[in-house]
């Protein structure tokens, strides 16, 4: 789903380039053999990889080099500069790797490098079963194969579709600017070639940890050597009169997004209930489809508890500039065929209602199996539950974050990275999950990058010019930076991520 790259920029590495044009621990964008290439230097060594992130086509040359890796400025994907390997979500596919030759005081890119040698895991369970095919589940099955596991893998999902790009469901896909072929994360052929057994339209009804079996809704049972719970979350449902009317929608699955798109064809006015990230992204997408949109939110500003007052106000103003009408400090009382009535008696005309009032983690399966839960499935730093051999990742996992304490986070990138870490630990890696949470959210021309985990009690300080969409908001608990939200400062947000990882001081520019 990478965006098309533009014209090739920088020097032609086939013709050669001076060695000192690449500073130590620095990068240079150029091209060779008709492809954009990034050359990086670490001491006397030079590395060359494809210059485009394989996630959404971000420019790696504008990212951050950390040791022998580069991080994408858009969504913080990570690549190994020595091999081009995608080593951190949301990128799942490697970029190209190129040979570099030194000749005197010049270097030349001479062709693509050979494929990496196969890996061998420290340990291999008899089989691996993954319950859930969202961000965590898909990332896990891919990582198991990447790490050299050759045993049976089964991924089970109640969804009718194979894994897909969930963030796009409320963004470009809903807005009508992302084609259908962008949505699947992988093709059915990919899973067949990787010998990953995928079971769709099927629920797991029970787990028997002693027998190491899962029972399915079609009366089958499957044994497992290791089990990953990646059951995700489900939308909180409205409990007001009219909540079950046919024009009331929720957005969690691809089928949900398609249903909204179908209803948009005969709608002129929409009411979005909930000024959450999902609610506001839906509002922006529906405005792109020329519907009149009203957003109902119980807070005084959208996203104020997460992003602070200044950024919440900017988001409200941005939406209003694009025609979205807000009814804040209000809740819906009833829904009828052609309108929503608010708690103060206000009547909002509409043909479509989309509710985004939060989600709940799907923990009932774990609870019935005797797996410890508390606002999520409790896991240790290796993402393993209290039952040996059973791991959890994604929206359901509540893990001990080294900065914020035990937390549960409902972000796509977090889920993917946890799936990757859980997979490596299933294979004996004993790797702690320590990555700071990261998410992105788009609101018309405002693209937010948020790293860390703040709380509503944190002090928020803006650095830069929010009106000019060139700023970071730094969240602090006392003197400690807990999170940074950036607009138009992608590299700064990457530096904030690195500072949080290393426990170092962060200062905005």
C-alpha cells in the first residue's frame, strides 16, 4: 500500500559519490538502477537500502538513524540498515538491500545484495495457535516465520476477512480515497506460501490449558504447543431508545466500514456520537464524502483528556473550518428514524448515525480459562500470562511498561509490535516489551504523531506554533516527560520516542 514515489533525487550512486558526502552516523538520499536508495554511514561502514518505507511510502531519508537502524518519520516503522529488514511495525515488508563498494575516496552502489541467511529459533513449540487476526495476530504469524519457525501455525478469527489495515477503515478508505486493494495486509496466497493455516468466520469458544487445546464454534478442537491471545476489543454499544435502528452503525471491522459506505450513498446528514479518535476520523471522512456532519461529545473539547486543551481546541477548530458542527457537553437521549435528540432537547436531523464511544477488551475467553485478568489480560514483561505457554498481545494485553507502570493501550502499532515480541518469545527469545506506545491520527490537514503514555493529570506544554501546525505538545508528570504529541514535527517526535526509550531528557526544538 506504499504511495508512489516521486522523481529520483540526489546523486547517482551508480556513477559514484565522495565518501565524505555521508557524515558519520548520517544518511544520504540518492538513487541507482532507477530506484531511490538511502546510504548510511556507521564509522567506516557504509550501508545502502531502499529509501521508501514499505508501510505507507514514507521518506526514510527524513527519518532518524539510530545505531544501524533507521526509523520512518511518518509512523515510526524501523528498518535494519545492514539488511533492509523491517524490524519494527507498522512496516511488515523488508525494503531492498544494496551492495556498496569503496574505490579510493568514492563509493559506488553496484547492485542488490543477496538475501539474508535463514534464522533458527532458540526453541520450537510443537505448534502455535493464534486467536485473533488483527494487528497483533497477523504480526505474530509473520514474525514466527521470519524467525525461522517451521512448525504448524494456525490463526483463527471470527471475522469474515483475512487480516486488513484497520486504521484505514476510519481514514482514507472511509473517505473514498483509498482503493479496496490497499486494505488487505497480505493476500491469501501469502498465507498459503508461508504455510499459515487461516480459519475465518470461526470463534474460539473455550481454552483448555491443561490439555493444551482450543475448542471452536464449529465443534472442532485444536491442540497447541504455544498459544497467543490476540482477541482485541469490541465497540461499546449505545443503550438508549433507538440504538438498534438500522441506520445506527459502529466502526470496528471491514464489514462495518463497508456498511457505512453503503449507507452514505443515500444519506445527506450524519450524526457522530462520541468525539473520540474514531468518531472524529469518521466525521472527517464523511465530510470528504460531502455529508453534513454533527459530532456529539460529552467533554468540553474533543480529545482534551488525551491531547490537552490547546491541541483539543485546534482539532475542534480544524473540524469546524471543514464544516463539522459540534455539540459538546451533551449526550444523546434517543435516536429516531430521522433525528437524534440530545439530553438538552436539541434535535439533530440525520439519515445516518455512527457511534464511537469506546471499546472493551475481549477478555471473557481468557477469564473462563483461568487466565489472570484485570481490565485486560495480565502479562509479564515478556507478554506471557500467568499460564506458561500462553501469551497475550494487542488491545487485551495489560503489561508492565517501564515508564508508566501497568497499562493497556488500544493502538495499532502497539498491537503489531507486541505481536512481534510475543512471537519471538514463543520461540524462546525472552525479549522484554519496552517500546513506548505510538499512534497517529489524521484530521483533515492536521496529522498528529503521539508517542508515550500520558494521563489526564499530566501538565501539557506546547512548543512551537499550533496555529501554523508546527508544534509539539509535551506532557509531563512533575519533571518527567510522559508523552509527546507533534504536528508538522515528525523528526522531533522520533527524537522524543528515542528519549523515552533510553530514559533520557527530551527537549523540543
